C-alpha cells in the first residue's frame, strides 16, 4: 500500500504519543509530573486538531483547537499547579495495585479497546479513523488511573485526561462535534475545574489533606 | 415564547439570586421565580393541549407528549419545593447550620439547577442534552456540600467524581451516535444530533456502532439514574444535602436522567431491531430493585432509607421501559410521575421530622404523630404510598407493571415479589415506630406548614383513581413513541 | 306420620324413661354377682331416685341459674335422644328430624351442659371433673361419629332407623368393618358412661373420678334428674349398639303392630345380655390412670377410622 | 339512573364512606362520631343485608364506575355469590356497629372521628371487594381493606406489641396481595384486558391455570390465616378493639374465601380436582392446628383468634371438597360441599362476632383479658353471659344452633363421597371427615373452657366484684347477632335454598332440592339423611319444660342456699379452680409434639414455688425466624458491596462498562 501522507503520519505519531502519555500517567506518582503530562497531552491534542483542521480545512476545528490550547494547555495546568502549591500535595501515596500490575492491566485494556474500535473505524469515512482505537484506549486508561490513585488531586488529573481522550476520539471519528456541543462541553469542563478548586479547599479545611481515605466514612458494609 | 419564558425565568432567577440571594426576602424571591417558571410551564402545556407537539428555535427545542408532562412536573415540584424550603432554610439558618453566603449560593444554584433540568427535558439536541445533564450535576454538587460537614464533603466528592466519569461515558456514547448519524444525515452535522431527525432515520443507523453507543450511554446516564451497581453516589448525595435538594434530586433529576436513557433507547432499538437494549435495561432494573431492597434493610439514617427507595423505584421504572409495549411504557411513565411527587412529599415530611428531632438517625425520631399529627400522618401516608398501597397512584403503576411482567417476563416476577416484600418490611418496619409509639419530645407549639406534602399526596391519590384524559393521552402517545416489543 | 309411628314413638320414650334405671340396676346386680357380693335389687336405682326426689335441694351460694337449668336440659336431651333411637320400632317419625349425626350432637350438648354446670360452682372438684369429662368427650365423640359413618356407608343413610332396617332387611352378611367398629363402639360406651376402665361409678376417689366429680354439688331433685339422665344415657348407648350391630327383632313399618309387640321381649333379652356383658367387661378390666384414658379412646377412634377404611377397601 | 340492586348496594357503600368522612368533621367528639354516626352505619348495614338477600335470586347486574385507570374504569358486578357475602357483611356489621355505638370510650388511642373514618372505610372497602369486576378495582378495594384494618388494629399504637402485631399483619397482607395481583397477571386476557370478563374468556393452559390458582391460594390464604400463613392472625385480632376484632374475624376473613371461590370457579372456571386436595389438606391442617392452639391459650381474645383459624380451616376444607367433586364431575356433591362452605361462612360471621363482642364487654367491665384473672361473671353481667353462651354453643357445633348445620352438611358431603373415581382420594376423604369430627369435638372443649373460665365459677380476682353488665345498646348489638345464630340454626332450608342459587350459578348446575318440607332439611333424599332442627328443638324444649314442671308439681321441697361442699378441707377458695392453663393441660399433654413449651416447674423445696408454662408456635420458629435470619444475612452480604471507597465504585462502573461492551461485541 502507498505510504501515508506526511500529515497523517504526524497525526498517527500524535496518537501514539497520547497513548504513551496515558501509560506514563498510569505509572507516574509525582503529582506535579502528572499535571505536566496532562498539559503535554493537551498540547498533543491541540496539535492533532490543528493538523486535522489544516487537512480538512474545517473552520470550527481551528476554534476548538484554540479552545483546547487555552483550556487544557494553559488554563487547567496553571490552576492545578497553583492548587498543588497552595495545598502542597506533591506526592501520591502508593497506588492500590503496584505499578507493574497496573501496566499489565493497562495493556489488556489497550488490546480490548483496539478490538472495540475495529468495527467502528471500519465504517469511518475520516482519514483519521485508525486513531479511534487509541482514543478509546486513552479514555479507558485514564479510567484505570482514577481507580488506582489515592489522592483526590491525581484522580482529577486522570479525569481531565479522560476528557482529552474523549475530544481526541470525537476528532478522529467525526472531525469533532457540532460547535454548540463543543462550546457546551468546554464550558462544562471549565466550570468543573472551578467547582473542583472550591472542593479542594473545602476538603482541605476539613481534613487538612487530600487523601481519599478520609472520604470513606459513608458506607454500608463493615 | 413559552419555552423562552420557561428557560429564561430560572436563569434570570439564578442571576438575580446570585446578587441578592443573601437578603432576607431571597426565599420569597426564589418562590416568585419558581412560580413564574411553573406559570410558563402551564402555558406551554396549555399550548400543547391546544396545538399538539411542536419544534422551536430552529428545531433545537422539542415539546412532545413524552416530555411535556415531565416539564410541568418539574416546574411544579420545583415550585412546591421552593415553598417548602422557605421556612425550612430559615430554620436551618436560625440553627446556624448555613451562613448567609451559603444561602445565596443555595438559592441561585437552586434556580440554575431547575433551568438545567428544563433544558435537558426540552432540548431536541442530544449534545445539548448531555451538556445540560453535566450542568445539572455541577450545579447540585455545591448544594450537596452546603453544610460543609465531612460527610457532606465526602458525599459531594463521590457525587462529582462518579457522575463526572459516568457522564463522560455518555459523551462518548453521544459521539458515537453522532458518528453513526453523520453517515446517514450527511457530513454537515447541524441536524445530525437532533433527536427528531435521528428518530426519522433510525432504521438506517449502523447497528454495531449504535449498540456500542448505547452501552456507553446506558452506563453514563444510568449512573445518574442510580442503577445498581453504578448507584453508589446516590444515597450519600441524597442523604447529606439539605432536604429540599434531596427532594428535587430524588424527585426530578433521576427522572431527567431516565428520560435521557429512554430517548436514546428509542433510537438504538429502532436501528438494532433486537431485544438487546431492552434486556440490558431489564437486567439493570431488576438488579437495582433487588439490591436496593436489601440495602434498605440495614439503614439507620432516614434520608438514606428513602434514597435507596428511590433506587428501587428507578429500577422498577427501568425494568418497565425495558419490557416495553403499550402497557409497560404507560405504567413506567405514570410511575415516574407519581414517584417524583410522592418521594418529594416524603422528603418534605422527613425534613421537618429530622429538623424537629435534630437528627437524621431513625432511632432518634419517635412518636411523630404525637409531636405533630401533620408530620406524622404525612410521613405515614407518604411511605404507604411509596410502598405501593392503593388507592395511591404508585399502586396503579406497580399493578400494571407486575401484571404485564407476569405475562411478558414471568421469570422476573419471583424476584420482584421478593424485592417488594423485603422493601416493604424494611421501610414500613422503620417508619412505623417513627410515626407511632411513645415519645419524650413534647408537642410542637405550632403545626409546621406542610401544605406541599398533602398537595402532592392528594395528586398522587387522584392519579390512583382518575387520570385526566389529556395526561392519559400523552402517556399513550409517549408509550407508542417509545415502543418496544 | 302413621298412627303406628306415633304410638311407637310415645311407647319408646316412655319405655326408655322407665326402663333405663332398671337396666342400670341390672348391670350393677350382675357386677355384684360376678364379684361375689350380695347383689342389690334391680329396682335399687328407683329407690335412689325416689329418695333424692324427696330431699330438699341445697344449692351452693354462688350457683347460677345455669346450674339449676342444667339437670333438666341434660335430662331433656337424653330423652330426645331416646326418641330417635330405634330401640323397639324403626318407624319413628321423630327420627326424620334427627339422624345419627344429630344424635351425636345431642349427646354432645348434654355433655357440654353437664360440664358447664360442674364448673359453675367453682370448686376444685367440679372443674376437675368437667375438664376430664371434656377430655374423654373430645375423643369419644368423633369415634362414635366414625362408627356411625361405617354403618351409614354400608346402608347409604345416616338415619339410625333406616340403618337398622337396612341391616335387618338384607341377607345376613359378615361386615369385617363392623367388627372393628363394634369394638370401638364398646370402648366408647365404656368411656362415655363413666364405667371401668375409664371411670368408676362406684367410688368417690378424687384421683380417678370423672362423672361423680361433676355431680358433687348437686343434691335433691337436681341430683335425681342427673342420675336419671345418666341411666338414660347408658340405655341409649346400649340401644344405639343394638341398632347398629344387632338390629334384628326390632319392629319395622312393614312388621306392623304385632312386630312391635314382638320387639319388646327381644329388646329385654338384648338388654339383659348386654348388661351382663358390660358387667363382665368391667369386672375383668382394671381401672386406668386418667392420663391413660386418652390413649384408650384414641385407640377406639383409630379402630373406627380403620373400620371405615376397611369398608372402603372391601366394599360391602 | 334506573334502580338496580347493584346501584342500591353501591349507594350503601357510598353512604358508609360518607359517614366515615362525616366523622372527621368533629373528630374529637365522641357523642357525634360514636353515638350518632355508628348507628347510621348499622342502618346502612341492615339495608345492605336486606337488599342483598332480596337480590340473590335476581339476574346478574353489571355497571361501570367513572373512576379507575384510563383504559380500565372500575367495573362492578353483582351476582348471587356476591349477594350472599354482601348479606353476610351487612348482617354481621349491623350488629357490630350497634355494639360499637355503646362500646367506644374516651381516650382509647385514636380520636373517635378517625376511628369512625377507618371503621367505615373498612366496611365500604370490603363491600367493594365483593362487587369489583376487574382486577384493578378488586386490588384497590382489597388493599384499602388491609390498610384501614391495619390502622384500626394499631388504634392503641403506644403499646409495642400492638405495633409489631400491626406490622406483621400488614406485611403478610401486602405480600399476599402481590401474589393475588400476580395471579391476576396470569389470568389477564392480554394488554389492558384486566376485567373479570376478559379473564373468564381467556383460556389458560393447565400449567398456567395451576400457577394462577397457586398464587391465588397463597394470597387469599395469607389473608384468611391459613396455616402456615396464619402467624399474624393471633397477634393482630387480639390487638384490635373488640368490635374491630369481630369485624376482622367475622367478615374480613370471609372476603378471602370469596376470593378463592371467585377465582377458582368463576375466573379460571375449570378447577382441577388435584387443587382441591391441596386446599383440603391445608384446610384440615389449619382446622386442627387452630383448635389445639386455641385450647391452650390463656388470653381470651387470642383464644378466639385461634378458633378463627380453625373455622377458616373447616371452610377451606369445604372449598377443597367442592373443587375435588367439581373436578371429577360429581355435581350434586360439589353443590352440597359448596353450600356447606358458604353456610359455615355465614355462621362463623355471626357466632364469632358474638364471642368477640362478648369479650369486648368483659374487657370493658373488668379491664382484664387474661383468663387466669376472670371468672364468675355470669352473676355480674348476666346479659353478656347468656348471649355469649348462645355463641359458645353455636361455635361448639351443637344442635339446634347454626354451627351444627354447616358441620352436618359438611359431614354429609364427606359421607357420600364414597365413589370418587380416584381411589386414593377415596381413601383420603374419610380421614378428612375424621379430622373434621375431631376438630368439632375439640372446639366443644375449647368453648367449654372459654365460657366456663370467664363466666362460671368464682371470681379469681377481688376486683371482678365491680364488674358491670354491658349497656343497653351493646346488649342490642349482641342480641342481634345471637338471634342471627339461632335463626340460621333453626331455618336451614330457607337459607340453603338461597345458597343453592349460588351453587347453581357458580357450578353451572341444575337446581337441587334441599328440603322435603319447610322445616325438614334433606340434602340428597329424605331416605339418606334429614335434619329438622325446629322439631328436634321443639321436642327437647317440651320434654325439658314438662320435666321441670312435673318435678316441681310433684315434689314441692324447698331450695336452701349453702356453702359449696369443701370435702372437709375448710379453706376452699377461688384459686383452687382450674386455671386456663390447667384446663388446657390435657391437650398440651396429648398433642405435645405440636407445641413449643417452656415449662417452669418448682422443686419440692421451693420457698415460693412457681409454676409457669408458655406455649409457642412451632411454625414460627421453623419457618419465619429462619426467613428473617436469611434476609438479614443476605442484607449483610449485599452491604459489603458498598465499602465507601470511591476507587471500588469506579471499579464497579469500569467493570460494568467493559462487560457490557464485551457483551455487545
């Protein structure tokens, strides 16, 4: 088969890097690094969006790329960094499952999500369809990250990377959602972050730590 | 026009109350805005009765039999709740549990929450639906943590994270839907997320994609419906927030979520032509009913108790929608209506009871009927209604659901029988000593204003014995719309 | 109803009332002979009744009207019972009004009133007697009923005269079921009439007595009525036995007046034999502990049911 | 609206409802609610009874009410079966309402107005149960009946026992109701086809028909207190105020019988004879179990409650017999059994009401319900005593009262069952007859204990001296019911000719002839069996009167009063009489395996010797406790799912997602 055009190669590279980042997030325990990784992810997402925009020449994608940049590369990471400094939570505790185990599970998840993406991308008309599997993988991996993390902060970072994965998926499957939706989603993400900010301080002033094991008192079973 | 008013009034209210929410007359303002909203809803209803379903604002908004009564219901319960919360929150403030600043937050968020729910109900755009659902979550998170107690913070956190993750799945599902739709409705995706258009072409949508999409949507919105095993946030959130919020969460938000699920189910079923979605919903429904019934057994906190009962009823509704068919759908819609009315009424009564006893623990609440007959009887009748005893409306829907289940899914009936029996024993066994029996507490000097409770119960009672023809008509049309085997 | 029927009816009632004490006397006489005692005259019971009638009545302070009514009710029911048992003739108009089941009901009524009266005064003995009487009763009654059922099934009717007629008119056949029930009936008869082995009419030893304990508070004419009723009960039971098992010789509608005349000596003969037999049984058997009485009666009940099953199995 | 008996009956029910609501106008006023409204209710009852009796012979009437669900308005229908039970409802409730007029006092739990509301709603809902002609109307009425009676039971809700009794009652009632609902679900004709007509039209496969019958038997059995679903009954009936107990035992239990008859003969239409055996077996079990437990009770209302279980057992025996005969196509016998059943329903309604009201009067006079502290009340309250005696003799099944008639009919039905095709059934039935006979005899025992210990003997407590007889109104109520017992006993032919119409209608049979004469009852033919209570009673009375007069005429000896003979033991006192426990001792001794007894026996050297024995229900520990334990166990297990760790919750949704995805792939 003919070699892929340059932009597509770049796009796939981005996708691959995204996946890599998710894995590193899965293993990373230093929260500051987590945030940086998130920012990087955002940047990659932005780049991918730009590529697609340039390739397909859809105006609104530029806009969404801009949004992504403003929000996920600049806005949120800065916010998070400030939070980290204010609340000085730098390290996450030992994850629930040890890193190698998590990695193994992550691998299985990736396989699964590729399999999942197969029928869909078979139908997709977009040039970027092959990356859909990666998008799903990113989503599920960040899901996994949320499960294994013990600090509120790192859970949030994982949550945001899940959002990234969603965006990437949307982009690669359908060149993004309708504008109104994109805007709405972006707004929601922003608000979510603000709410989170409030949250952290509330939690902090209650438990003077962001450790999740404080948040396990409401339960049924002993 | 009506829709504009309908959505505008709460948004405006949110804004105004954000500015003046701390004033002494803020609660009354809250009531005023809710009244306006309700009036708009009534006007809308009247219009629909007159002219039938309609599409507005370049098809972005849709009012059809399926959502019109839900809109009215939402506006109505929103109104009664605001009326109830007026004295309630005042007393809370007097007890020093909430500061003025938080009251401001409370009032404006309350209006915002109403707005988001109304948007979610009326929008024709599945993407917008998602946005509204997420917004509803965000606007209530801070309400759940209003008291800033450790428990409430924990509840809020779980609510935020679990629902956030869930809703993210829903977004992906929506995306897949869009993906499938785009291939049919053309690349220029203006109409591709409009439900009406999708419904028109649902036959041609790609089955495999839709089935995947449905899984994501079901898990996503199902988390907000509180289907087991995705329900874990629900009891915490409902129990720890201020009671008016518990009332609207249980009474309204769950309805909206299930509304979203059903909207999606219609499309998916149309494209799949297989029983898969129905079976999934029935499975989730049964699981929720049974698990909730057993969870009920061990509750010590009264609001948690009724939160679990909400899970149980959501399970019943989901199961009914899963069964499908004219009778089951009809029953499910009726059940949505009566459940939200009854459950909010119960929470009103519970709120006063707990406020009086100064505790939410069941063993601290005793002999209500002696302390204050209105609270006592309100709680007793409400619980009996929610337990499905006639002549209350809940019985009507459960009657239809059970008989239909016996005909269509007999295998499920033993489980339902078991669950309903256990739930009855659990709830009634806990409510009876709270209402009846001896108590040390002396009689309330002034009877609390529980008008909303009895208004709700009266309506539920009426629905058990007489359903207004146009309401029945909507139910029927909606049932036909939802379809099923 | 025919005049003959009316005549038979009256004749029977009168005879029963008059003959009952004599029968009791005869049983006692036989017993005395068997136990080598100098026997009282057959007429002894009559002397007893006469004496009692001539005595004043002493009522306990807290005896209620029920206590005073009871003797007459018991007596009345016994007479009514006698009126529907075909002792001499089967053409009894009254027997239309009450079949075998009703007869059992009548006897139960008598028992209930007797026990209530015994509880009325509220002495230890009275209640004790009442309790034991009811204990005996609740096992004896169904047993008797079952006995009747077998006979009823054989001749497809529950009316005693018709049963008797049925048996007489058919060719004589052996009914194994009847054998079972005959034994059961005898046991019931012993128990119901306060005879050894269940009760001992001759003693007032509180550990054992049942019937006498109930009568302790009675005196004068009330006691007389009770005693008389008791003898009537024995007589009735005997006649039930005859009707069910050896009805031959009783006058039927077909038989006409002469048959009725013939029936009298036959009945006397039967009674004599039965009395002797009864005395023999009583002499040979030992008194049971009261707690054993239920087992004794349960056996009777079982036998009766067994008879029923045997009948169903073998048919007639 | 043109007159029809149906509308008239509905009007009566409506009137009951209105009376109830009127009570809430002045809820605190006893004068208004108690003394004014209850007599009105009684009038409605009488009117209803009269209407029902007249309408029995009239053709079936239907109507549709403007309320209900959209596709399913309330259908109502009056046929002979409904009429008979309406007559029962009206007749019995009339007496009870009259009694209640004088009964309810100030400061007894709930407000008089509230009581009035609940009471009349209870009556009305029972009426609606009998008239309902679609599943929804039936269920609404059915559950309303349960609910209102629950509130009546918990009138004195301050007493924990009463609360738990009420809870148990409503729980079992509700579960039963769901079962009934499901059985309707099986019988329904299709979507929205919930009318009884649709069910009659629908054809069920034998398997489904059996399921429907099983569910119905479970549901109605739970309401009727059929063993082993009886546990609520001995708790709830004593807990309620006596008129309510009377209503529940006398009338409410019969609605369950009505339900079973309606479902098995009318809706399903073709009962299979094997079902009959089940009903028969359960019936006999209940009868026996009930009567032996009644014999050992020490609380007078509890005793009556257990005796209700016995009578329900006998009634269900009749039902089972009917089904068997009908199933094997022995029409005449089926009719006989059915009539015996219905007759016993009527009888029990009247006699049990008399007894419960009697205990109510005693309770008010003495404030005591423990048999061990009563006695000798016949002197203090002769009216109550003698009227209760009627009920006692009736329920003990003694001629010439009504209890005997139904027993007689039932035994006749058993007796002529000789030629059922199925041999082993053939062998089984006589044993059934034996059990019935035993139970009736035991009932006699129980009733002697009941009456003797309460009314006869010496008062066991000094306080009983102040006991006063019931007021005139209460006497009137008792009298009404007692007369009912006598009437039903003396005029069986007339009653049976009415019941025969039901049998004809329900079993689709040609009319049978039941009496050769207006006074002589002869079910099959006079040659087989006949019973003329009037004549029998007449003769007995004549003999008694003659004997009494004769004796008095001949021997005019005086009557002295003297102390009871003390056998030389001077200190003879009331405590030496048999207690209730003592009187029950033989039964405990004989049927020991059935009871769960804790005995507390003194040693010979006890300073203060103390004898106590408590009798427990074995089925409770064998069935219900394990059930509760299991549920709690499962609940604990389920609770483990919710450990409070958010990671776990996320894991749940993750796993759910993955599983479902894998499922659809």
